[in-house]
C-alpha cells in the first residue's frame, strides 16, 4: 500500500480536538486559532500536500480532509460559544450590585423602591384625558429631517419664523438638514402621511414626546423638554371645535378653578393661530416671579390647520380641515404641582422627587 499524506489524519484530528477541549479562556482560544483552524494549521498543510497525489486519490482524500476540517471547525466554534458564555456570566457576576440593606457606620440603610418620575406620570394623565375625549395616542422620532420639523409645517428655509425655534442640528447629511426636533409638530406630518397612505382619514390623535431647543434654562424653560401635540383632521372642523377641546381639557386636567384663555398669535402651520394660557397656579393669578408678574402661564400654541400643511402631505383642503395644538408637558406638571422653578425637574434632588412618590 502506498503511503498517503492523510495516513495520520485521524490521529491529528484527535490531537486537535483534545487541544480545543484544553482551551480555557477566550484569549487562549484566539491565540490558538491560527494553529488549529487557520492557515498555519496542520489541516491546511495537509491540504497543500494533496497536490502531489494522482487525481482520483486526490478527490477522495480531499473529501476526507474536508470532513475532518468541518469537524474541527465545529468543535472550535462550540468551544468559542461556551467560553464566551462563561466570560459573560463571570462579567455579570462581577458587576452585580448588592441591593440589600447597606450598613454604614453602624447605621442600616434599607433600599427604597423607585417610582415613575413626575413627567412620565403627567404624560400618562394627559393621555388619559385625551383618550377619554376620543383621541388616540401616537409617537414620532426625536431626530427629524428639516422637512418634517420645518418645511412641511410651512416654514421654508431661511423663513424668519425659524427664529421661533432655537435648533440643535445633528451632524448628518448636508449641513443643517437633520435636527433634534424642536417641537412635537413634525409628528403631525408623519401621522397625516400615514393616514393618506392607508386612506384612513379622519384623524384624532395626541402625540407626546421629548423635544430639544438651544434655550437657556430658566424658571419656565428647559433645553430638553416634553410636549404633547394634538391633531384633528375631519370634515367641517373649525376654530370653535378647537376652543371647545382646549376648554374641556383645561377643566378636566387642572380642575374647575383654573381658567384658560386663547390669545391671537402666529404660527406658520395654523391660521388663525392662538396661544393657550391658564391662570398661574403659583400665585392664583395675582402675579409672581414664575409668571413674570402677568398672572398667566402660556401652555402652548394652537390653531386651525393651514391649507399649505394639508397640501404638503397630499390632503385635499377642500374636503378636509382640522386643528392642531401643542403644549408643554413639563409646564402642565409645573402648574398642577405648583413647582415655582422648572429646573427642579432635572436636578434629581431626592427631597423634590419624593414629593411625587
Ligand atoms: N409647535 C409649536 C411650538 O412648539 C406649538 C404649536 C402651535 C403646535 C400651534 C401646534 C399649533 O400644533 O397648531 O412652538
């Protein structure tokens, strides 16, 4: 019998399998990889030596070698998976936090249970009020293209109204084309587009979410804040419907002692537009630092949908009309709980947080 380069294949494979089983860490495995399954491995050397065989022997030997290689590679990968799982377990064990009682200077501190933050609670309550009035709840992305945040809302590039929103730009695509949304209004556009595509008008929805502006925080503003947007698109909708919704909302959320008023304003996406204010709950309308001595606090803006916005999303403004509103969830929390300075919402002072547990 002539000798073949594969005579010792079985014993070589057994040696490799033993070597794999002996690898006891991912580092050891990485180090051994070229010698076991890489170019420097015995199997690769054998592969090269097959060239010397006559052709019928070569194909049979090739198939045998292929099977051997498959077995070694599978065993190697199984070992890698096992070691990776062990490494992950060890990592988790190492990072484990001791959440039981902690004793410091002989004083035992029992862990306290957390609770949802005041903004999350307020958002839930606002959603409940609107759901009870027949609105559905939707959410949209926090990073938007210029088109959704501005253009589709009838605010063309370089329009002076852009000055109303101090925008953070995201370094993506062409300069100043991707923004952290400055309001929840772009979610209106997403919703109307979806409804057009699904042919599912009319629409009655509220859209809560986080927004961002390059604002300096003060007693009534945060650079990262929350709004809830409202949108109705239906037949024969006008300003009186909007006023009715705002009034019903104010009474249900703030109670019968709080008055609201609408003041003429300008927003490019609504015509007519209004600002929506309620009596300052901190001074009960007599004037204080929080309301800049006016007795009123602005919650947000609203108005009848400008036909240009309906056109932008392909809705026939002859057939459909609607209204929209958008106001601050943080402001609602501030007014409902008489928080004189909104910055308290982000300071994580436990004494403040515990007021809302
Ligand atoms: N998006 C506006 C803002 O943040 C508020 C607003 C005004 C929303 C009028 C509306 C609206 O939906 O119709 O300043």
